[in-house]
C-alpha cells in the first residue's frame, strides 16, 4: 500500500470519528387516533379544573429505574364524549410527574395548567378504582392527550 492511500484511510477514519456522534433515544410506539379510539374505554374533550399530587411516591418508574415519580390526579370537566357513556360530565385522570430527577429519553409525562380555558382530547382506559389512565400507558401518557385545535 502506498503512503498516500494510508493517509487517505486515516483521514476518512478521522472524519467518521468526528462526524459520528452517539445518539440517545428510545423506541416510542406511534399511536394513530384510530387505534387510540379502539383501545379506549372513554374518549372525551375536556378542560382540567383541578390537579393534585397523591400520596403515591415511586423510587423508580416502570423500566426507567432512575426515574422517581409522584402520582397525580387531574379532574376534568367534560364538554363532549366521543366514545363511552354520553352522560359523563367529570373525569379523574391518574398519571405521574417527575420527582426532581428527569431521565434523558424518559417517560412522556403530562401536566395541565389550572385554571385554564384549554381543552384536551383524552383517550382513556378505566381503572378498577374508577379513575382513568392514559390508553398509551403511564410511561408515555403524552401520547394519549391531544390539545384541541383552536382552543
């Protein structure tokens, strides 16, 4: 091999070493609205009226071992029922928030400003205790919540 070829190989190797960076990421399932609706027990358009932390404190959250969380309950006033009991006027969403530490590429938490005039489309499953949880799971609760357009 010639010295020129070796220098070329080294140059190419250095370029790849400088240009290629490690990427942090995790696979997040894409949920189409149709699938969210099919899996949901209740789909509503609602406005948050009250939010409070629960006594639930977890040192780790699902497969996020270094993610401590606090349970949250957010009460919503329902303005439209798109799937489920049409008489539903109030919904309690059980979800989580980070407890100080935020893990890189961690859970997709949701938070709702209260008071607000913002309305959200919520895709929910009913829990045994009567509260609701996000269809996409607690790890990616943000995938089960859509801010209503024009609101």
